[in-house]
């Protein structure tokens, strides 16, 4: 190519290459500087439309948990083995969600209020499969499987009439108080704290001390712990990882209040059996239906809170015909009668609208026990909890609760207490 020809072509090359860097809008179009605010406003509107929802604004409480998970994924064999177990039981989470539906929103909210790891809201899944009436062979009870000693330490009331371990409000408060204590006790190590919740702080501390003496690591997976506890943390981590990865379906639970709390002062009788049967699954802590004694509150469906508040306020209209009546005899006193029937003096006075402890011979008192209330049943060969419950027309759950049974197994000769209604 001659030099003159190259010089003629060069301006064309420059023009063509310049096209690659020209603005999108041709220079011949009108200048858009006239109203730049319109463009900015449209961009802001688009940003607002795609802004992510906060966890509290999501439709599903499981997804509210998922959005806040912070524990790291673990490849430890125990965690992976539990993940495999969950995946091989695809219907397991269906039952868990059914049981958790009344409670999970409340538990998540309480965990968030304390700024604790949201993974703690999954602990009832590991502890009790979200069964509020669960008992263990170690006499732990409720959603959080609190033992009597831990319950007492964290001021959960347990009496012949009320067991706060089976109440979602009382038990959740105590369990989270306990977890906060353990977190500080184990210098901010959540895995150690969770293990101690299951096993006890002393035994976890000893396992850590033994590893230190031997020059071994002291992380949870390096500790020598009983089988149940060594699998406890992996179960929690596996559930959290499956929720995070969405490799397993967690049937949706509405992200809104499902339950409400109605304060109870004194003692209350729910003489409407249909109403009580609606409330019983939310109030396993009330031991002898339908007498609400020692309970600080009643848990009701959030959608029917006002209806039940009205019902509680109208207790003066109760029908006491189904309750035991006692005729005062010579030598009786209220305190003696109360002790004999396992109620406090204040409870007996409340049931009888007594302003003082003065009683007279022949006076009729209402006792907070159902007529024909207590039966002792001796287990015979071939009997099961189902057969006994069916015979007396009571629930298996109540039979287990009345008798502190941790399993469905019975032995011939066992004695069971049964409380019956005369209605």
C-alpha cells in the first residue's frame, strides 16, 4: 500500500473506531439537561420497589428464621449424618410445623427481643419435637424440656394444679434466661452453652478441662461427651443448615401472632367444656381441667382474645353443680379443709367468694375438684395407655401428665391416677 493511500484511509479508521465510544444518545437528539430530577426520581422509585423485606415482614416465620441464621455451616460427619436423616424423612417437618404453628412466632419474637442467635428458636425442635406436653425419663417437661431444678431456679411455678414448664410463656422465658446464663458461663461459646443446656454445665466444663490438661482442642466437636449430647448440637446445626439451603421443605407458618395471653388473678373455673377443649392444647400447664388454679395466665388464640377476656371477666355466672361440695363439720377450719384437699387457703376462699376465714357448721363449700374426681387405676395384663384413656374417656396426654409418664410403656401392677368429670 502506498503512503498516500494509507493517509487517505487513516481518517476513516479514526472515525469508525470513535463510534465504539460515543454516548448511547446521538448528539443530534435534544439535550436532556432541561429536567434532570425526573430521571433521579424514577431511579429512586425503582430502588424502593425492589427493596428487600425485613425478616419481620416476611409471610412465613420459618423464612423469618432463615433470614437471620448466623451459625456457620458445618461439614462435620455428625452434622452431615443428621442432615441425611432429615432428608430421608421428608414428612418429619410436616408434623413439626403442625405442632410448632401455635408457638413458633411467639418464640422467635422472644429470641429477637433479647438479641440472641435465631438458631435458639429451633431448640424446641431438638428438645421435644415441639410437643408442649412432652415428658422425659429425667422428668424434664414441655417444649423446652426443663427439669424441675432448672424450673425452680428460674422461678417457674410447679404445683399440683399448674406446671409452668408446659406453658409456652413461662417455659420460653426460663429457657432463654438459662441460655443467657450459660452463654456467659462459657465465655461466649454458643456450642458449649447449647451442649450444657442438654447435659449440665458441670459436665461440659469438666470435658473442657480434661481436654486442656491433655493439650487437646476444646471446641465442641473435640470434647468427649455422652452420645445424646454429642448429637444434640449437630441436630440443631443440621436443621439450621437445611433451612438455610432450602434443601428440605419447612411447611409455611404464618408470620403473625397466633396466641395471646390473658392474665388470671385468683382461680377460675371454665365450666363450658367446648370452650375448654379449644384451649386445652394451648394450656398443657393447667393440669386438672377445667380448674385454672396457680396459673398466672391463660393462653388463647390471638383471633379470639377479646371473646375469652369477656368469658374470664364473667366468671361469677359459673355453674358449680359439677364440682365437689363439702359440708363444714364441727372442728373444721378453712386451713384444715384446704390442706386436706391440696389447695391453698386463698384458693379455697376465692372459689367460695369468702372475704375472711370465718365458716360455720353446716355451711356448703365448693371445692376446686370435679365431682367423682380421683380414681386409682391398677394396670392389668393386656392394658395400654390407649385402652385406659378410652375406657375413662380422657386423653392419653392427660393420663401421662397426671402420672408424670415419660413414655407410653406400662407394667402390670402400675397404679395410675385418673381425674374424671361428672358431666
